[in-house]
């Protein structure tokens, strides 16, 4: 069940500020408030979905494809396409998900260690 008051829903609605990296009508990318690497950006689709599986199962292919294409665009915009990066999505309890709105972490700007998960 999607919580309309989760922190990322509030960021989409502009009720909580964020440092925007990229936004259009379908997606929002912004800096993580507690970065674990030199570059740490979060990406969210604006549709209401709790986790990765919900996003994939409940949305048209165009919306899913567009989100992943926007990740690639942001990677380019961040200047980390050549140096390398990691895209992570934590799902559910075992995945270590804290915020119940599907999101990806884009980590880069330095060598990312093997165990880092957000
Ligand atoms: P996860 O554990 O995958 O759900 O990751 C949630 C991420 O959201 C963490 O890396 C937090 O640092 C980040 N976060 C929480 N609140 C905010 C906020 N207001 N602005 C930016 N990032 C946030």
C-alpha cells in the first residue's frame, strides 16, 4: 500500500526541498541528503509505487523504459559515464529499503566498494 505522505512523495509535491539534478513531468533526480560517495544521486519516477517490482508490474513499458533512459541521461549529465558508476535499488526489508517510494541510487565520482548498498 503506497503511503502518500512518504518523504519522496513530499519531495515530488514540493513540500520538502531537495537539490534537483534533473526533473521533467515523469521523473525527478536529486542529491541524497546523506551521501555515501562523492556523487550520490537518487532517481524516482513520479508514479505511485512502493518498490522496484511494483514499478515494473504496474506501469506501461513506455514509463519503465523512459525512467531507465533518464537514469542514463543523468549519468551523462553528472559526468560519470566514462569513469563508471553503480545503480542500486533497495527493495523491502532484506534489501534495506528505508523510503517506501521506488527509487534508484546512482553512486560514482570515486571507486565504489564491494559492499556499499546505498
Ligand atoms: P533506501 O535505503 O534505499 O530507501 O534509501 C533512502 C535514501 O534516501 C537514503 O540514502 C537517505 O539518505 C535518502 N534520503 C532520505 N531523506 C532524504 C531527503 N529529504 N533528501 C534526500 N535524500 C534523502
